């Protein structure tokens, strides 16, 4: 599937964090639902229905591989197949073959399964519940080349971003 990239940059202290989100090329543009702290919400009309998502970029990365692509954490609702609160991570590097990844939300740990440069949770509802109460997410992944990478995401604004996403896609 062809992807189209939307991006923005924000200055945080002395570092610059770039947020880019991949949206299917069939979506002419994603409607911004707002920026809420470290998170942003978006909605677009796909061929089969609305797609709404909240996303954030890492505030810090430790041991990131050279030439890494864009990394982001997202929670997505798709009205067409009634999938609500699907949690995924795009690391910007291919994971080591058969690798698992892990997220840690303020001490609550969840394993992820991986494919190419993305990973998904096995229990979206539990992860989202932890995120709603949490302050920080750590994402642990192992690229094809190199050692373990750790990305740190802030949950500042996540509650409001998720509420905007749920409202845009008609969820309670």
C-alpha cells in the first residue's frame, strides 16, 4: 500500500522532535482533531469508513540504529470493521526476525508481536487502560542490526487525544 506522510516539528528544550504519521495515499488529507500535549488526533475517510487515530513520537531514544526512519506510537479506531483502540508502534527500523517487543506503561509490561518495522499488542484494552492512568511509555525493540533500542513516550495529553478520536469515530 502506498503511504503519504504528514509531518510537523516541535522544539522541546534543546532537541527537536519530529512527528510524522503515515496515512494511506487514498486519504487526500487527514483532518487534524487537535494537539493535546505530546499527542495529536486525526481522522480521515477511508474507502470502507472512518479511520481515527491518536499518535505521538518518542521524546527520547536510546541506542537507536543509524538511518532510522520515523517512529511513532498510535491508537486507532476503524469504523468499518468496528476495531476500537488498536495499539501499534512503528519503529522506523525493521525488527530482528521473529523478535518480540515490549512496552512498559509505568511498570505495567505488555509483549508485542512484530512484523517488518511495526508491532502490535496482544491485549489492546489492557494497554489503553494502563495508558489512560499512566505518565510514560517505554518501548523496547531489537532491530535487525544492533542492540536493543528503547524509546520513551510521554502520555501527557493522551486522555484528551483519545477522547477526540473516539468522538470523531462515534465511539463512547
